[in-house]
C-alpha cells in the first residue's frame, strides 16, 4: 500500500464511487484494454474499463469472465452507444452485474442509464462539451468523465482546461468528476484533485506498459513520437463531415486528407452525391486501429494517441506507472502545502 495521505482526502469520492484505493482509471481502448491490461491495473489498486468496441456479445461476455478470473477487484465496461451491437452489450453488462458502466460514443438515453442503475451499476458518462455534461447530470448519472480534445482516440471539440472551468468548477460538489485527456504525470494529478477532480483517466500512458499487448511497432511509434504529431483528423468542408480522432500522423493520415480533397472535387463536379461521398470517407478507417495496434502496420493503420505521447518514452510495468503517479502526486501536494504554509 502506497502512502497517499493527502490524495486520500482529496479524491475520497472517487475511491467510493469506483470501490478502489486509487481512482486512477485506465480508459477503455478498443483492442487494447483487454482482460490482461485491465486486471493488471486493477490488481495494482487502480481501476480500468474493459473495451468492447463492436465485438459480438458472446465474446464480450467471455472477456468479462476472463477479466474476473484474473482479478477479484472491481472494473468497468465501456459501452459505445453508436456501436451496432450496443444494445446487446448493455444487456451483457447488466446481466454480468458490473459495478460500473461507462457510456461513450454518443449520449446514452435516459432509459438506458436507468437500466444500468437499476441493475446496481454506477453510471459514468463521457462529456466533451458543457451542454452534454449538463444533460447527463439531469439524467442522473453518478459521475462524469470530462475528456478534453488533447486525448487520444475519438475526441470532442473542446480543450480540457475549458471543460474544467465550465463543468469541474461548477459541478464538482454535485457529482464526482473524473478528468481525462492530456494526463501523464503525478504532478498533473495533484493539481487536478486540488481543482476538485475525484479522479483521473489515462489512456495513452497505459499503452506504454509491459502488460499492454499491442504490436511492438505500435509501442515503438509511441516511443519516438512528439506531442505535436498526435493530430486531430482534419475536416476540409462541412459538406463532408469527419468524426475527429486524435492519432499520430503517418502515411494513412496523409492518404485520408488526399481522399477528402479528391471527393470534394468530385462533389463540386457533381460526379457523386453527398451520401456516396460520405460513405467513401467513412469506410477509409474501418479496421484502422486493429491494423496498427494488432497487425503492426504503423504506416497505414490508425495510430490513435493523445498528445501525452510526447511525455512517456519508457515502457514500464503497470504497477510501476501507478506507483510513480501516486508518489509524484503525493510529493507535489506536500510541496504545495509547504508553499501555501509560507505564503498564505
Ligand atoms: C488507442 C486508443 C484507443 C481508444 N479507444 C477508446 C474506446 O474504445 N472507447 C473509449 O471510450 N475511449 C477510447 N479511447 C480514449 C481513452 O479511453 C482515454 O479516455 C483517453 O486515451 C485519455 O486521454 P489520453 O490519451 O490523453 O490519456 C482510446 C484512446 C486511445 C489512445
């Protein structure tokens, strides 16, 4: 057990909601947040969400069972509301009596939140704008994950510090709020809990762990990447909307930009209609994360990564990452207490 005297006081509500000692969450990452990584994080006293992407419901059930074989600690499942199998995933999660269900993708309906809660689960929902956060609070969620656009994977339109001012500062008393996106150090965690966060969620940093079973090429690309290379997908024209994803730039991202520009020319020339244009754009990245993270094609696959990719170059065991985060957060809080004692 690590000495986390100050943190314990500051993030107590996060500990209670998640049922863990350290409310540091490893966010769900499709193909990556699998039983091994999830259980390793939970066995270290922190918390993790099992990803289900759009996997067949039976496979999702097996993944939950497998995780339970590897840890007796609590963990969450992450349901993507826009996945074709979403409704089945919700049924599986409810039947499995998971203690926490995290809804991502788009917003869950109020009946779906109710369904999860009536099965005994605590409900966390991602909020990427103030309006969505407020709606989710009205729907009675147990907590929010505020994710800024610095994060890796699918992102919202607003940067973290704006969301902290709009939501964290306004609603932290009302519900536990977890901050995601852009976090890689214990020092940062210290300031976030002082600002009212009940915990944090990290994704990119956990890719750089020994227990994360991604292809070596994927980790190597993360190791050498700079923060500025983790870029949001550009959109060139409102007629051709793209779902923004933050990923490392590679040949694939270049090809995707070229494709959009070509399609726009064809739209201008009325060679294709908007529906066909949209389908062509959407099919480009299908299977892209698997291609990079599992098959190791880092040139053309999707290298989803947050800007914190520039902060973690070393691959460490999960337990060592958590230990480092806790130690540095606690030390920073001690330093701040000392400074405040001198000046205030
Ligand atoms: C490779 C990758 C895949 C991700 N896949 C998912 C996902 O399937 N579902 C989800 O809710 N979030 C997903 N995320 C977001 C993470 O759960 C987490 O919120 C985010 O990484 C936090 O920001 P950070 O990358 O700055 O640490 C993904 C992130 C990455 C880097």
